[in-house]
C-alpha cells in the first residue's frame, strides 16, 4: 500500500515537472528535504523562484487533490522554503509558492489544476 502511494506521488510529480517545463519553467531541484518535510519541485519562472507543492489522487473520494494542502502543510512548506533560501544563501530574490493538483483518471489524461501564488 505505502509503495503504491509513493508510486502515485512520484507519477504526479513527474507529470507536474513536465507541465512546468512545457510552460517554460526551469526545474532547479526535485524533492528538496529539510527536517521531516519536503518541497516537491523548486523551479524558476523567469526571475521568480517558485516552490511547488504537488498533490496527486486517483479519485475524488477525499476531494480535489489540491485541497490536501492544509494550513499546517502551508506552514511547513513556508518553513522549508525559508530553509532552502538560507541554506543556498539566496537573498533579494522574488519567490512564490504554487500548488499543482493531479487527478489520475483511468483511461483519461490526468486532470491538472495549477494554482499560481497559492498562499
């Protein structure tokens, strides 16, 4: 079960990475870890550093995937983004946090919901 969940998450992140690359983003890093948390994708959109959270679901039993980014998750992502900036000594750079929801439908293309500057 856990392995299946990771495979689903990895698949969603790969779809999101391709989606961002097609939009012209430069992918800088995937799966950046700090403490117990992770940022799925770090990319550049022109001169803006973008931290991207990807949520993937196989059905709508628990709602749209992007709704899984709770207030606690948002706080965690902000802390990890700050740690990334500190660790890489990045200053005076515009940043934002985007969310991508991926719904994997059987026999249909994935449904991608992209929320720029999500929180």
